C-alpha cells in the first residue's frame, strides 16, 4: 500500500478493502449527502494498515436539524439503528449527547457509533478533518496528531499500539508542535508519552 500525504488529504494506492472498509464506505457515502462527519479513534489506525480487528467505528457528526436527520434516516436503506427504530426517538438520543449505533440490517457487527459533536475537541476534529481517498471512494478522518494523543489518553494496550502505529507511519508529516499541544491539553503523563519514542 502506497500513502501520498498532502495538506488535508491522504491518498492510499493499492489498498485492498476489507469487509470493514466496505461497510464504512457504504455508510459514509450516504452520510456525506446529509451532514459533515469525521471518523476518529481505532478505525483510523486500521484504515491505514494496522492489523487488528474492530467491531465498531466511531464518528462525530455536525449537529443537524431533525428534518435533515430524517432525510438521512430515510436514505439508510439496508442499515438499521440499534437504539431505536423510530426516527424521532433516535434524534432525541443525539440531542441528549448520546450515541446511536448503526449496522447492516440483521447484523450487530460491525457497527457505526454515531454522535453529534459537542465538545471543543469534537469540533476541532470536524473542522480540521482529513480527506482519505482510495480509488473512487473517500471518507474523512480526524487530524492525525489528535488521534495519536487521544489514543494515548485512552491508555489500553490496544490504544497505545494504535497511537504508536500512527506516529511511526506519519512521523514525517506530523506537526510536532500541534501534537505536543494536544498531549498537554489532554494531560498525557510522561510515562505514557514514552511510548512514542
């Protein structure tokens, strides 16, 4: 797999799409017509080649009106929401700051964890998202520096390995000052930071 990095865009050549990738692209192609979104956390590392399994894909979505959400909901042919089969109740979940889970109909995994952006860092992810292109498909992921810091913050072995993978892969492209700012903002302790060495 070849990676071509430019500001706010990454092109992946010769990547073989997994079942999880195809699921994500199918969902985001629909979502792209209705709302601005950004994929964060573990799937970002998997998308770029980290060899591990994942059952869920986390995303923040720009808050949209009920009418816009209903149009998106009606376009989700072949998908189902695990929280509710009623669009108004599902929208209330989002307004209350809770996440919805979507999967292909009749399946529980993989699933999308769909949440409105509420916090400052959520909005930063959205406002600074990176377009990732594979063949004729595209999706959007959060800034790599923030993904690394956030995975270190989560702190499990899996999360730390995700952070290390992204750090090594994008080492020549990372904005060191930006990464340092995120590490400080979310208070990553020195004993955790050492994993990036």
